[in-house]
């Protein structure tokens, strides 16, 4: 019998939780009718706790209590899946906030469980009774009167969780109609029973999951079409604004985390809007979009390419090569909805060319949604228009899709890219301080040179892009390219590298007088 919940015990608890939820996964999935009957709550909870356990496995064996609890909470946060997984990760965070600075005795565990219930409920914008929130609240109330003994507090929490779980059927109409307990609450009961077993040092091989008392009718409570989840790097004020924006878009909204990292979960009709709401406030990543109903889109069986272009001339080049084009203003990102619509138009198997580092996240988000609609989509890592042109030049719709993607990616990867532009403000760059009017020469996304004349800077950037194996240079002129700029680069190449093939296009892009690619 343990007297303190020390770091080794926390490790055993996390692993025991993951194993127990893995065994009960299918039974919990079968209970899942709320908030939508998507049959994955057991799987989501298992993956959430597995992420937490694996995070602890990566720690040194002598890690202290502070590090252990913080790692457990972060592992659960990063790996949280689904509505229940996100809420459970916040409950673990609540326990960690108390126990990482405590000895881990009975009174400490009691305070940790109280904090878990408080933070979990606060994370849910519109709490519903008859869910794991109700069970957490019941557990918090029960342990208030438990003796200050670790085993007694843990046992009290586990027993009350089981009692409160049975009560959920009568607390929520959809559960009563289907004769089931809440699936998330069933998982929580197993998590708390696992804790009690670790403290008592008496492990059970199997944890009970109450079976449905009648056939589940699989009815959705709301007609919302997508579950959207992502991690978000942002501050507290930005998250408050995001919470208000997402609450207006959908339901089942849960945002958990802190210290600049958040896990966001929401059910919405418009997945794109839910992702775009975050893009203006922070950096969303690990975006996951799951369609919650019947597939809305039956694509035609054809191969296609989507290309994002920052100028009408570039757009026409991509169109002539057979791509569906999304036109954007220089320095801006296109609406996610526009990229998604282009993917739908392109066909059933689609390669997406973002052609700009800042567009890549939007393209990835649109691809996630399109995949849930049954499309096969691959986003290529093209960071410049010249890389997109190189990829499209080797595109073959008769080749196997995976082979085509590899070939296009290879062509883009072997294309170095650069450009020149005139600074409009003072800023610190990788080449030093620039001032308004300075000419900046960029190589592979980094400012490599600060000059005074466009033609001289363009010639030098072209020289730096070339290697002994270069065979083709692509020059794309912008809308504001001054007379003589293109000729200066062409003359330089004719004098120094007459072996290289030079291709010139009128791109019409604003802001960048000349784009340069070297293959």
C-alpha cells in the first residue's frame, strides 16, 4: 500500500491507464452516442493516455515530481483526441498543478482531484450534465470527506466514479433513449480505478464497462458535420478571442492547455472557418478534421493539380499546364475555402502546390477536410512559384498517383529559388540591417544580400543560386520590373554560363520584380 504518489507511481499509473483503456476500447466505443454517435470515444481516450504514458517513458528514471507531473500533463495535452480525450487531458493538468509541488499524500490527491474537476468544467464552453464532467464533480464532492489517507482518497474517488457513471443514463436524454451510460465517463471511471489499484498495489486484469440495455439507434443530437481539432501556439488573450469565435460557429467546444500551447476541439458545419479563426490569432498545427456524417462529396475519378499563384501571369502559366488555380494577393494567404473548392474541382486524386511557405498551413488544412470527403490529396512542399512550375512540368496524370507525387516533389526539391525586392521599412535580416529603399536579394527563403541596385543584386543572387550541375534557369518578371533588369541577368548568364538553358515568363506578380529558379 503506497503512502505517497511519487514519480515511479505516477509512471505506473499512466501505463496502467493506457493498458486498461486499450482493453476496454471497443466496449467504450460501443457506448458512444453523445455528442455524436461516431463510435470512437474509447479509442480517443486510449490514445490520449497512451501519449501521456509514452511521454513519461522518455524521461530519465530519476526525474522528480515537478518534471514528472508536468510531462504527464503535456503528453496528455499533445496527444488528446476527441471531446472526451481533451477534457480528460485538462483534468490531468488540474491534478498536475497541485501534485507537482506536493508530497503526493492523501490530502494532496484530494486537492488535485478538486482542481481537476474545476479546470475540466471551465474548459468546456457549454457544459452538459450526464457526461464525464458530472462524474468529476461527483468525485470532487465525495473526496472532500474522505480521510487524509492516500489509499482512502483514491478508493473513494474510484467508487464514486463508478456510482456517478451509472447515474449518467438518467441525466441525459440521448443516453436514456439508447440505454447507455456516457462513454467518456466510462473511460474516466477506468482511469480513477487504475489510480486506486496502483496506490493499493493490487491490480485488476479487467475493468467493467456497462453494456447497453437496448439497441443503440445511432442518432446525432446536432446536425454539425465536422469535428475539428488542432494544437495552437498562442497567448491567453488570443485564446479568449478564439473561444468566442468558435462558440459562434459550432458546439462541443473545448479549449484546454496553457503556457502558450492549447488543444482546441469543436464540432462545426464549416471546418475551414474553424481553422481560419485560429490562423489570425496564433499558429495552428497538427490539424485533424473528421467528418461526422455521410460523405457529402462524390468526386469524379480523375487526377488534378491545384496551384496557388500570386500574379495573373503566373496563374495563366499554371492554367496552361492544366492546374486549377487559386489566385492570391502578394504577401497574403488565400481563404481556406478557396483552396478547398479548388481541390474539389481538381478531381479525386489531387496534388496541391502552395508555392509559398506562408500558404502551406492553409493548404494542409484544406487537404485534411478534402480527405474526409473521400479525396486523395497530397500537399507538396513548394515554397516558391518556380518550384511549383518545376513540379508541374514533370506531372503525368497517367502515372500512379504516389509515383507522380514523388517525381513532382523531387523536381521541386532540386529547384533552388531566389528573388529580389525593395525594402519598404527598416528591419533586421539574416544579412544585416536593411532600410527603406535597400534592395534585398533572397536565396532559398533567406535574405542573402543587401544591395543598392536591382540589376546588380539580381545578377549576384543568380550567381549564388547556380551550381556546377545546374541545367535550367527560370526567370519570372513581376508587374513592376524595371526596364533592363531582365536583360542584365540574361547577359550575365550568356557570358558566364552559356551551357545553361534560360526560360523567361511574365509572371505579373506584385512586390517581387524578379523570381529566379535554378534546376
